[in-house]
C-alpha cells in the first residue's frame, strides 16, 4: 500500500505521524488511497489521534499504560476517538482539531454535552466522590 500511495499521491510516505498532523494534504492523499468502507483508514485515524494524545483520555486524564499497571496487568483502558461536537462525526470526522481521545467511561457520559459543561460535571462528580469517602464508615 505504501508504494501505491507514493505512486498515486506523488509524495513520499511521511517519516512520522506528526507530519500527517501538520500536513492535511498528505492525510487526504492517504485517505483517498484506502478503499472506502474498509475500516482501515478509521483504524489508522484512531491510532494517530491516540498517539497525539499519548493514549490518555482528554477528559479524566487516565492513560492506558498506567491503568494497565494499576489493575495488576489484568486489563487496560478502552479508548475511543470522540468528537468535540456531537454531530461532528458527519462533517469533520477526520479533523484533528475536533477529534480527541476519550475512555469508554467518559465518552458516553459526555454524550452531546459541550466539553466545558462536561468537565464541570466531571469535577462535581469527583468532588462528591471524595466527600463520600471522607464520611465516617464509608
């Protein structure tokens, strides 16, 4: 696929994912090369976003490796690419500025809420949990 991409797109394969983050044209050429509906580009896209965000949830801050160690190497954190705008998956599904890494816990809780509103809700939940733990007999 790399040779076909270079031949068809006229550009060498990027040296790193950061090149694709900066160069939208290279990403568009790569997307055009991958067969529609194959899921290959979606998987590649998810990997780019996860790498950019260091495999950490944008909302709660947990990262996959620390979670894996914390659980005694039993399981890891399930990550998904979330769109800051709930309807964004239709119009700007492959735009880095509107795509972030989210864990499976935060993603459904955020739902269609704007990021700022969700983060306030998350802060309130953390505060409530800490108060509950501080109660005698908890």
